C-alpha cells in the first residue's frame, strides 16, 4: 500500500515529502488507526480500508480519503459504525 500514495521513484528520491503528500499519509494512517480501534482486528481493519463501501459510493475508504474533505466522510462512516448508526 505504501506506493499507492507516493510513487516508488519519488519515495526513493526525496528526503522529505511535500505538505500535501504528508497530509495524505497522516490522514490514511489516522483512518487506519480508527478502523483498528473499531474492529480490534488488524486484518479486518485493513480489509475495511481497501474494499469498496456502499456509504462511499462503492469506493474504498482508502481511495475516498485521498482528499481532506472525503477523508472526513470516511471518519463519519467509521463513527456511525461505532455507534450502530446508518446513513
């Protein structure tokens, strides 16, 4: 999954990522941590992050969270799941 956000060539070439890339990496890490907290199983949490979800227009949380605004939509899906709520 590492090279889905940052191309391998860029990853090998740079010492520091630009602000946008850093924010995207942080957002994905935060959402994965939220999923780990929600599911308490790393395999299930990772599966949730990479598989399509009906509340995200059948996109995966990973693909959806590549922008800040859409990342918040993923957070809401996780929070609703924690509280047993539906959209």
